[in-house]
C-alpha cells in the first residue's frame, strides 16, 4: 500500500477522534488482498467488529473508513454492555469482482496474526459463508453459519434492535412506543432493512422504501404489497408526512444537503456513521429532529456475534437486544438533563465505561 497521508496520520495519532491502539495494513499479492485492520480500543476486552468489503476510491479513504468504523465499534460495544473493545477491518475492492476463497483465507491469516486482539464478523460486502471461509485460517471469527459452529445471519437482531430504538424514540417524543399508523421511510432494504420492514409491518406502521438495487425493492413489494417505494433517497427524505427516517445503507446519510429538507421528526436507522460531520447533530436539534445514535440502536448484530464466542443462544441474545429500548430512553433522558444532543450523551456514557475499565 502507499504511504498514508498526513490527514490520516493526524486522525490516527493526534486528533480527538483518533487515539487508536493499532492499525495493520495487509497485502497478499497472490490473492489480490489489500486490507486494513484497525483497533481503536481493547480497554473492555478484545476488539470486536465486522469486515467491510468495498471498492474504495483510494487506500487513504479505506484507512480513514476503518479508523472511523473502529472507533464507532468501541462506543457501540460499550453501550451494549459487552466486554469488548472496538475494531474494524476493510478489504479494498469490488467483492463481486475480486472476492475469492484464496483472498478470504489470506485475510483470515492476517486477523489470526493479531492473536485474538481483534475478532472479526460480517459487514457490508461480506456474508456468513465468507466468515465460514475466514474461520478456516482464523479462530477469532464470528458471524459463521450454524453448520460451522456459528450463529448465522446477525442482521436479524440488528433489525430488531433498530426497531426497539424506534419504539424508544416514539415513547420519548410522542409518549407512546407504538408505531402503529406511523410513517417510516427506510433507505436501504438489504441485509438489515428488509427485516426492519417485517417488524414495522407487523406493528401496523406505514412504510416507504428506496434502494439502489431494484431487485431489493421488488423483493419487499412482493412480500408486502402495501409498502410504497420512491425513486431515491432524496425523494424519500422529502416525503410529506414522514414520521421516522431510517438510513440503513452506507454512512454519511445526514449531511448539509439532507438535513435541511428532511421532513421526519425522528432519525433512527441501522447505517453506521450517519452523521457526515460533528456539526450535523446540532443542525438536527435546531430543526427539532430527534436523533437516535446509530451505534446505540444498531447494536443487535454485535450482541449476537459476541454471544457466539460463548455458545450462541438466540433467545438470550434477543433479550439483550430488547434492552436497546431502555438504553435509548436513558440516553434521551441524559441528553435532556445535560442540555446536549443525544449522540453527545451517548458518547459520555460510553467514555465513562471505557475510562472505568482502563482504571481497573
């Protein structure tokens, strides 16, 4: 890989958003693997986070994404009550073009070389069957299939946790956790989003969707003909009568362009790193839009993969994921008490837990 730019090094070593413990650049020429493994913190235990497989425009962009995602995992795991720190890996390239058994085995060897400081799982572009391959060269792999000793698809509990975050948002804002007759717009109905649609339809909500993949939209409409679809995310966020907006694709959905035209009263979705920059949450607050921090409400998946390390039990995990409702409410209460946005309140709670662990 090429040398990192000064901007990325600043993020790693000097900025307030940095403080990462370790970053590993991985390359295997035979398989074409180029990957970045970032460990933000092991204060609470081994770093845990998924592997993103994505065609980044540059290696610097890949490193920056790994750093941001790893930091987010530290906070997510802390707020989920897990004994894990935060880490993340990214593999550079189009998974539909370069993913191979040889590449995944090489990636597993790199993760294994960290000796358990980082535990990997699925993320965008990687799936249960991929983790089964990675596990052949790395024992610190979760998100595997039940046939290979794993828990299977973690998107089921991720969606359940986001649904609990929506219910908590409704309780806080409208005094009732029911989402019946509320209109929810979901941007991205892939791995997590399609499960979220199922929860909402069962609850009696009105659902509007969009996705860059036409086949993903068709799958939802075939299953739930009463669901409405719009052309793109811009049309979705401008939809009149929208109560909740759920970004469930890639990060940066809340930015200087989208927030001013957003019609929803609540933002609660599964995507990681939804705030394009730190000032966006204040913009949301100024518009009276309640933001449920993404790394709080989308923790159902990491709760599942963490449990896999100790002998997976779905009902135990579902009970833990259901507590996202209470955690989200407590964050809203802390934000109101301290006069700060919800994400700042969530950060304070997570940072306190990590600081206590470091002192111990």
